[in-house]
C-alpha cells in the first residue's frame, strides 16, 4: 500500500537515530563517514523505490492529479537536496527507465517542482 510505505519511511527516520543522523548530515551537505554514507545511500534507495511505486501508481490511474501533486512535491524536494546527484549517479540503474526520465525532468526544472 502506497500510503503505508510513506508512513514506514517516516517511521524509519523517527525511530532510528543512526539513520536520521546520517540522513540529516547528508541533507545539510556535511562531510560524513563512509559508514554513514552507506547507511544514507541504502536508505535513499528504499525511499526512491517507494517514490517509483508512487509514480507508477499515478501513471496507472490510482491517484487523482490533486493527490499526485503532494507525492510529486515530496519526490521533487528530495531531488533538490544537496546529496541527490552523488546518490543518483550510483543508483539510478536500479529503477525503471521511465522513472529515471521523470526524475531527470524534476532535477532539470529545479526548485519550481517543490510547489508545482
């Protein structure tokens, strides 16, 4: 279930200080240890799998445009984070070509994606 997956992401961060610390440091653009980089990369891979599932649910007609707008804004916000390019270079091959193209479009449009 898509909503449950989003909740699980939030709970993962809220309930695991190690993951939260790694993700916050990465989001702030801080230097992090190799171990924290691996933790953050694995976590982001899981997040982006959920985001890809949301994308396909929308494409298959399971979301209205207004519902998709919130999911899309969340994906766009993640794409705009300082760590994203480093993560995506190594991990984009794990995702469908269509989703990779969608993410590339969000990245090329910059901050306007977060609110549109």
